[in-house]
């Protein structure tokens, strides 16, 4: 019923959402990842689809079902996500990067299981490509780019720096130190940062946050 009741104000818009963590293999048995559950990104994809947008959801490994009417593109690593996003980015009206992309991956992936030995072990890590920064550098005229920023300290300052450095229109910042925000919760408290300033939204469900973000993304002029 809610499906039918929702105003289709995003009909004709193409929206790309990324969600979830990435997994960076160490060997065939082990990997490096983070605590992202994908809930915020999936909520955005669901909300955009309900409002009539044509939604592509590029998702790392999560325990969630694809929202109805959304084209799901499952990926594993940061490299996979980079390829999946950049291959369809040119046609998008808005790109929302809620994924928690690994910043580093093992420089060498073991072909076989690494056996333990006495003493410590080091894994050399190399940088992954920054997908959002690539999008900011290759953006199409009129395309809106929205990134996320999860911080444990200096949230505003660090998030503002990402807005500028990555050349995006909006950074949605949240702090792991705020009750009701963070990994795996069904609610969030976010601060929407644009070149015009920072707006702190009230505590609300991730579904409500999703609609508030879409309202601002599609009102954005630049
Ligand atoms: N991001 C990305 N590709 C990466 C790393 C991050 O597209 N390789 C995107 C995230 O999806 C998010 C935004 O950049 O939308 C900010 O991610 P975040 O991890 O908060 O910031 P970083 O720029 O990676 O800096 P740091 O982790 O050092 O805070
Ligand atoms: Ca990061």
C-alpha cells in the first residue's frame, strides 16, 4: 500500500547507490573488511525506487534482500566496486556512495592458505582507488554526487575536507560516538554537509533519513 501511496517524484531519474562493506582477500581463507551492514544504502535504494527512480544498487557482501524494483549488482572487493560503479556512472543523475569501501588491500594475495609460524606476521597493504574521488573528477554536467563520512572524532572538520577534496555536492556525516547512529542500527543521526553549510537532522529511522537525503539531493543546484 505504501508502495502505491508514494509520490513518484523521482520518475525518469537514474540513481546509483553503493552500500555495504568491501572484502579484501588475504588468501583463499581470510579477508579484511569492516562493520558496515548496508542498511543505510539499502534504505536509500528502496526509498528512491518507491519514488519512481531507476535505481542501481552496487552492494558489497551483506545480509539484506534487494529492495523491490532495484537492479542489484553484487560485488566483493573495492576493485570490483570501482569497476561496477565507473562502468555505469556516466548515465546517472545522482550517485550516492553509502558503501564503506576498504582504503587498503593486501598487496599480495596468497594463492594458498597462509600457514602459521612462531612470531609475528606482517601483511603489506596497498591503497585502493577512491571511487568517489574518481566520480568527482569525471562528473557529468548536472550530476549530483553524495558521499558518506563515518568518523569517531572531528566529524565536521574531517567531513568538510572530504566534500572539497572529492569535489562532491554533499557529504552525509555520522559519528560512531552518537547514540542511535552507526553500524547495524535501524536509526541514524546525520549531518548533511554542502558548500552552504552543515545541517544536523534529528534522530530518525534510516528509511526516513533516506527520504530526507533524496529531497536534498534532488533539490541541489550547483
Ligand atoms: N570512498 C570511495 N572509495 C574509497 C574510499 C571511500 O568511494 N576507496 C567513499 C565512501 O563510499 C564515502 C566517502 O568516500 O562515500 C568517504 O569515505 P570515508 O571512509 O569516510 O573517507 P575517506 O576519504 O576514505 O577517508 P578516511 O577513511 O581516512 O576518513
Ligand atoms: Ca575510508
